[in-house]
């Protein structure tokens, strides 16, 4: 007669096989995630060089890898919310959102990008940092109006993120990202205000000098 322990070997073999399948799926996705992050970084660098078509092409490559990663994990729900996957999705979302905002296109949704909501929201927050960099570049090109437009976009993003009040376990530490957005927003507002004041002062000085030359 078999005792309770007699089935342990069969149970452990099944568990071992299941864990092996999960580990194999994980190992297959890790290189994809690293490549997604690299592509996303390259796309953002192209954006800041105003190479918008190049950035879009690179993000298209990243998008295919995002789809492949999800397919590889389709049978392993326990990995769908893994940090390595969410980080890759976040970087891809950041690049895609930044491209849309800078080129004034329709903002893509999480479903359209194929990313989790938490990855999308954190990518949205990270995009604010890229908008700050773009605004500073615009100020150096003496394009204050573009800076004002993007500052309003940053404000709108913060207004949305601050209302997403759920535990960090659900939002992948979105509160930390939101705090970063607030700090970046305030620094950018200060920089833009100083640039506007400087521009106004230069304009007044120019008018004063013209009057002086006429007299």
C-alpha cells in the first residue's frame, strides 16, 4: 500500500518541469528586453537631434521586440509583471510618448504600444524629463513659445499622474516617478520664466537703444 510520501517524487518532477519551462521563457526574453531598452535610448537620442523619422524607425524595431517578448511569456502569467519586462516596456513607452508629444501627434495608448498600464504611466512620467531637455534646447534656439507649449504638456501630465493613487505594488512605484515629475516641472518652470524675463528685458533695451539713436 502506498503511503502519503510515495507520490512526492512525481509531484516534485512536475514542479521541476514547470519551473524549468518558466526559467527557459525568462531566459529567452531577457535579451529582448535589453535590446528594447537600447533601441528606446537610441530613439530618444535621435529625437533630441531632431531626427524624427529615424527615431520612429528605431521605435518600430523596439515595438516588434515588445510583441515578441509578450508572446514568449504568453503561457507564463507569473512573468508578465516581472521587473525586467516592465522596465523594458517603460523605456519603450517613454520613447514612444516623447516622440508623439514633440512631434505633436496623437498620444498612443498602452494597448496600442502593447505595454502594461504601470509601465505606460511610469514611461509617461519619465517622458517629462525628456521634455525638459527639449525645452532647454528650444530656449537655446530662442524658441520660447515652443517651451511654453511643452511646459503646459508637462503640467497636464503631472495633473494626471498625481490622481493615480494606488499601491506601489500595482503601479510599479509610480509615486516616486510622480515626485520626480513635480521636481522637474518646477525647475523647468523657473528656467522658462527666467528666459522670458530675459527676453523681455532685451526687447525693452533694444527699443530704448533705438529711441536713443533717433534722438
